[in-house]
C-alpha cells in the first residue's frame, strides 16, 4: 500500500512537532544508540539506512537502503514527513512545481496545510473555474443570461470549492444541501441564492458542472505527484 497523492501533497509541506515545547519534550537519543549493537540491526544515516553484518573482521557495512521501503509504508501511526526524509519530501515538492500556477494553487487550497495557501491561490482557482465553466456553456444561453445570475454563479463557485475541500479531507461537506449553500454565500458574500427550494430545476445542473471541473483539476494536479510516488516505490523495491 502506498501513500495517496493527496496525503503526500499535504505532508510534503507539513512539519510535525514544530513548536519549541514539542522539541523540548522529545527525548534525545544517547550517543551510544547511534550504532547497531546486534548483527543485522540498522540505523539511519543521511538519506539511507546503513546495513551491517558480522564477519571475521568484525562488523562491516554491507549496503544501504532508502529510509522508507515498500514494507515500511504499510505501517501506520506516522505521517509522511516522519517516515520519509527530506529527499523524498523535496521530490514531491519538485513534482508539484512542474504544474501550471492554477493547478498548484488548486492543490495548495485542497491538500496543503492551511498556512501554505493564500487568498491569491483561492482567486486563481476561482478564475480558472470561471473560465472553464463559462467556456463550456451554450453561447445562446450565456448571451440570454441575466447579469445577476452570472454574479450568483460566480459566488456559487466558491461554495463548490469549499465543498470539494471538505470532501477531500474526509469529513464530508459542511454545506449539507441547498439551504446550507445559500447560508454560506450570505454569511461570506452577503448574497442568497433564490429558488433554493427548486434547487434541482434552477441550480443543480450548474453545481454539478462546477464539481466536475474541480474533479478534472484534481486529476491533473495529482498526476505528477502520483507519478513521483510510483517512481520512488519502484526504487525502493529495487533496493530491497
């Protein structure tokens, strides 16, 4: 089992136990614990594990492995950063940097820790969503559409982004239905959606299109991350 691309994105930017109290509470390793005391025992040095074996000449270095192997990834209880060292984390970040800005911003607001994205990221994703949504609309319908509805559709896109992020984090959407979506828009932007009682007729089709565009953005944004995870997995299996 491999880490998901979503979790890899998040944990590549997440540094656990980064407060001073956490560091103070962490027990320090004794100097004598750095080296193996028994044949076959391993310990971390740099970006690899040094493998030792006992010979007639004493303990000798027999090889090295990456810090995380395929079998290690089956173990729970640790986050990506704690299990994988800075080299793997930097490879995930490098894969993310190959994406165009709208997709990097999409991943930042959907997967990264809250401190890692900005209002600019949100606006960049919103602008991309607008372009894709209105580009796909029938031209006659768009020309006949009232300006007020266009404004409300643009606001509804913010709700779609929020919905997608809620689902990504596994807690279910905080926007539980049309009425909750309308309240969300009113509290944040001072605008209510009319006719939410007839959601299926007035808004459902547009809402589904927005979510569909976000799903496509997600597949594109996660593709290089998933590819890098696959490459690292192959390297680990080859080194095992």
